[in-house]
């Protein structure tokens, strides 16, 4: 069975600084995908970034980058130059096999608060 | 490009009642998944529909059922509502190797 672990219930960061949100995973499937989502207080789950298990390079999307360490089974999210609008819950998720037709397993989330 | 849409936004029901939630997938997507997110927790997978059939199911009782229509839209039905069914219900859509995108959710309150 797949499992996602997010050990940081809450994080604080100063505006304009970088922050790393931790995520470790467990799966026996050699092919999988890792996701990060942002959930503001409104509730909508917003896709941020995706990393496939066979991707050679770490994924980047604007201010978001995914620090993928396959041997350690970690997929940390790095947000550079934090903004006040980044305050939200952040969820790490994975799905087995690299197909959109598979369920996602989510972690328990990290609440990020950006301070001015 | 239309994203994932869900209706209604909010819903209040009483114990024992039945509820139907609706979802239209993102344009071009043919697979719909439903998730339940209790307060303070991560989303839990309920089931997934593809080609009008339930393809995967999470650890949810038979009170939770669904349907997918030929236009790929989907419904989630919950019978005999319990207080513990109060949650945010998220609909996600995907296709092939595409990323799963989510709608704004339906917040269900059971009194």
C-alpha cells in the first residue's frame, strides 16, 4: 500500500524567503507520480507541480521546485521568494503508475503561514 | 478552457437523508475521481469512474455510490447520511498521463 508522510503540521516563513515543505513516501511500485497541491481556505485543491519516478531532473514550475531524492523516497517542495498569498495548506500526493487514471494518496498536509 | 466544476457549493442535510453531488470534468478529460476531506485531514479517495464504470474504489461503504454519464460528468450519491459524512467532497478529473485537477469542492454538513 502507498503511504505519504508529511511531518510538519505547520510552518512559518518570512515574506521573500525560501521555505521547504517535507514529504516522504512509500510504495513498492517502480513507476509512480508525485504531486504537490495548495489548498487555500476556500477549499479548492490547486495543482502546483508534478514529478514522475523516472524523471531524471527535478521538476520546477515558476517559484516552485520539487527536490526529488528517489533513494531516500523524499519529494520535498521548495517555494522560493515566499509571498503573503502562499499562506495555505500544502498537500503532497502520489499515485502508482504514471497514468492519470489512478487514484491519489494524500498526506496529512502542512499549513504554511507567510509573515510580512 | 473550462476547469473542473462542482455543484452545489454548500449543502446541509440531516442524518438519514440522501444527497447527490455533481461534477463536470475539465475539458478533454474522461476520468472522474471523488475524494472526501474531513476537517483537518488530507483527502481520502472514494472511487473513480472511467468509461461510465467504477474502476477503482477506496475504503468506503456501499452507502457511497456514483455514476458517470456519456458526457463524462459524474454524480456522487450518499445514502443514510451520518454525522461523520460531514466533509468537503472534492472531484478530480484526469486523462491518460495527465495531471489530476480538482474542482472547488462541495461542503456537506450533516446535522
